[in-house]
DNA sequence: ACAAGCAGTTTTTTT
DNA sequence: AACTGCTTGT
C-alpha cells in the first residue's frame, strides 16, 4: 500500500483578520455557523432566526478568508432566493461574491448536464419538458395503449404523469408508489408501469428531459462516471444548501456527490417548515443528516428576530398540535405587539374589502405596500381580492398561480422555438402542427413520422403526400421555421417572426380573448430581449417561470413598490411587516385533498405555521363564511379546523360591520353591477369598519 | 376517418 | 380556463 501523508488543515481564517466585523453583525449562534470550520455542518434554524442572513455571511466569510467565489456552490429552492442571497453577500464585500455559483437544484443540474450529458447519451441541445409538456408525452403513449387495450375508464394524463413523477421523486417503483398513495389504481399497475417505461424511452429518443430527469440524470451521471464526478465535485470546495428540509432523496444524494471531494457541506433548514412533501420532499433528510454524514457539527438558531412575541405565541401553539413534535420554541425580544386577529367575513367580497381597507389604512400610517403581503393556499383564492385591488388602484404582484409560460398562447410560441432548437422534440411538433386548421392528433402524428424518418432535413417535407386542404399551411410553417434555423437573427427577432406567423392562428382558435392574448405576446417579445440565445431563453423559462401578474394599475401609483400576493409556498423564506392570510377555510387550508392522510394533513398544519411566521408585527387571518360554487350556488363554509379552539388570548376574533357614512351621496338609482343588488354601492365600502 | 364544435365537469402547492 | 366526451360536419 502506498504511503499516506496526513496534511494538517489550517482553520479557515481568524475572525479578527477579516474585512467585516462578524462579531458585531451576528449573534453567538449565527457566528458559530458563519465561522464553522470544514466538514459537514447542519444548521437547524427556526422561522425568522436569521437563516438567510447567516448563509449570506457564511458566503461572505468564505470569500473573505480566501476561498475563490467560483468554488462556492449555493443551492436554493427558488431562483428568487438564490439571486437575492448572492446579491446581498456581494453587497457585503464590494461585489466580490458575484461569481459564487449555484441557483436552484434544477438549474445547477442543467448546467452540469449541458456540459457532461453526452456521457449518458443526451445531446447538449436537449429541451426541457415542463409538467404539462410531460403530461402531453404521457398522453401520446396513453392513447396508443388505450386503443390497444379495451378499457373504458383510464387515469387521466395528469394523473399518470403525477404518478410517474411521484414515484421517481421518492426513488420508488411505480408499484410501491401506487400501493401507498393510489391503491385504487392498482388494477392499472401493469399499464402504468408500461407507460412509465415507454415515457422514459420516448424522452431519451427525442432528446427531452423533464424536471425529474434534471435531478435523476445528474445523480446517475455523477454516480456512474467517477471522472465526471471528480471534475464537478472538485470545483465545489464549499457546498451550501438552503431549505434542506424540502429536499427529496435524489437531492440529498446529489448534495452528497457534490461534496464528495472536499467534504465541506453546510445545510440549513427547519423541519417545522417542510411543505413540499407532495413533490417528494422528505424531512427525514434533515433529521438523519448527522447520521449520514459522520462528524457533523450541529448548530441551532433559536432567537427569532422577525416577529413579535404575540405572533410567535400563536405560531408555537399551532405547531404544538403536530403529531411529530418539534421541540422548538421560538422566542423574541419584541414583547410589545398587537394580538393576531381572526376575521369572520360574511363572504369573500367582504373579506376582500376588509383586506383592501386595512392595507390602505396601514399605508396611510407609513407601512410600505411592499412590506405587506396577502397569503393564501391556492392561486385562485385571491381572484376576488385582485379585482378589488385593481378597482382601488393598489399595485400588486402575485407569486404563485398562473405563470406566463404556462399560458396556452405562450406555450404555442415557445413550441415553435423548441422545434428549431431541438427538431426531435415531438411534443413541440405536435403542438404546433395541431394549431393548423384541418390538422388534428391523427394527421399530426403522421406528419411527425415523416419528419422523424428524415432527421437530417427536419424542415423539409414531401408536399405531394399532403391533402391540398392544408398543404399550403404546412409549407408556410416550414418556410418560417427554415428562416429561423439558417439566419443570424437575434432571439427577439426570432420570437417576432414566430409571433407574426402565429397571430392569425391565435385569432382563429381564441377569438374571444384574442386581444388580451396578443398583449401577452407583445409582453413576451419584450421579455425575450434580455436573452442572448435561444437555448438560454427556453431553459430559463422552463426553470424560472415568469409570474403572470395583473399590473393594470393607476399610473400615479405605478412606481410605488407593489403589495405582495403570494401562495404560502411561494412566500417561503420571505418576511413582511403585515401579513393577511385569507381564505382560512376548512377544505382550503387544510386542503380537502389531504383528508384522510395524516401526513398530508400535518403538512397543511406546517403550511399554516409557515404563513403565520412570515409576519413581523401584524397578522390578520380571515375567512368568508359563505362560498360560491357554480351550479351548487352558495354554501356555508367552516373556518379552518386548525383555528378551532385557539384561546382568545392568542388569537383575537373580529367581525365585519357595515357602516353607512352620512357624508356620502345616496346609492345610484340604477345598480351598476349585478352585485349592487345584494350589497350597497362601492362607495359605502370606504367607510366599512370592523 | 378525422377534425371541429359544443356541453358539462374540474381546478393544490412547484421545479 | 382547460380538459374530456359526445355529436356533427367535411
């Protein structure tokens, strides 16, 4: 055996010799995390304990002590937080942290795969399937099998795609996953397994990767190819992971691979805030971390700097109901504060008016709009409020909910770009072919077969084989596509060419809201300008979808930083002076989908916990007592079960009382809107009190 | 045989 | 708003 020489490691750096006064900026626990030595470190950090701050200072500290920024990898869950952290760390050190690498797991994996994907048989121009594209691929295979097997009822494409993805994210077989989560589909086990296998083959043959592939293929690449692993991990002197409680098994494996050369891995998280179980997150990752990584240093951050004690008392009470007890009690210095309030509103119009009114009052008092947030369980919970905010001219942005790149018309334009980028992308081909009048699934499939038969000339076609009904239209499409391949057009120019080809088709298909959709397209053309090439545009859009927000707002207030509307999931890691949690209804939070599954119900509880702990000073939880549903009309709704039996000393209850102002003009003679029949005119809303 | 249009149902959360 | 299944039209 060769002789081994043990090299002594010097400590990273002494605090006193650095350019930032870390001692002054951090508390003792934070300082310990920031200045931790090499090796695996787990930082367990409760909500609002300065987790982000600690990570930022850690990055700065490493750079400050001579680690090259390019050798630091910071993995986060959203691009927003990655960008923010690197920017903030850079600000600490005059821009020296700008070259820190990282981003979301998915984007970092994409980088690795673009460079080394050839080793596992993927071309470097592969295109990315978002989950609805993935469902479209599944649907192609589903229909093939459905026509072969005579079954009447069959799981839908989204369900099938969800099953395939769910199993892969948990690193389980389809069988294991079905037994646990969808026992009712066990009779389809064979078919689903077959579709799953076919799906994998289809993607491989067409140069496609879905979100799960970005993670699993990277893990596969790194575990099978030692040389690649050494190159990639060799560049990761320090690996830092945020929100570790939300990683799944694949991600935990990736983290281990990335830190396999240098062994410097710091993960930060809070088991009480694990809210991505539905996508395979397993908070056991954080609990078992010290066992999996020998000699882990475990550090805890417990002092909350964000919220008043009143808000923390409520949060502690909520999380104490969890079956898996988290023995963590947050405490704060801010003992003076308002009690969180629970508002019972008659219906969702009342709820929206209440929220809007309080927002306006607080803005008068000097709370910035951007320091207030309205949180909700699902994207559509805020529809009514959005209308009200628009009416009052309050600017807002919405996180979560519909994404620009998920709108059908944007996907159509993107599909054209994808085909040019990767002519083997069959889903994209299908999409653009079926936009043409006279071409449906069948014809599209046939054309595709012809295209696939001559891979060298993907944008040429033998016109004699087509019905004269659409041959002209096909030719126009191919001429357009060829013009994009051969020229040196910028991405924006390419998008413009596509849009002008596409607009007439759009008009035919979505005549009703043609105008609105055209505006989106223009918006999108403008967006394309910030991208240098097609591939970057496509993958950025797939991995960092742009929120589609209604920003139709009064120009006077346009420059004011907007109010934040957000799903609870998208608000993770953020904090606000004032938080409104709306639609706190049983069946919404907790979601009716979680009924009967104890683990799922508990995740809903953690979701409430996350929402509550976003607030620094003021917290309003509200719910409408009546809900509408098409056809079934109105029905009585019940407040969230999580709010039942919370002592009044933790959560004060309030109700809304309508008050007419004597100074206001009488109601107009004719109601302006149908709803004015039920409620007084909008003007009265101005003086509503509670 | 295939596409288009209509009616009725169904919508979690994200990369 | 989007998806599915059904009916009608070419």
